[in-house]
């Protein structure tokens, strides 16, 4: 799971599924998924968004 939250191991669909299956609130899930969509093709931004997801999930 941690590998998916790195730019090298990133898989958009699996990370979205991970966020959806988490215990985060609906607003936070939506915000993170929106950020992921915007960052999926931008490695510099993607790393930041993945860091926010790790933090939100307590990883």
C-alpha cells in the first residue's frame, strides 16, 4: 500500500480506491480525489498530494 503513495509506484485507480475505503470524512475524500485528478500528470504536484494522503491516513 505504501508503494502506491510514491510517485514511482503511483496507480491512480488504486489510490482513489484506497482513499474511498478509508475512514476519512466525505469532504476530505472529495478534496483529496480532486487533488489527485489534477496532479496525476504532474510529478512535482503529485508528490505533495501523495504526502497529504499519507498524512490523512496516518501513514
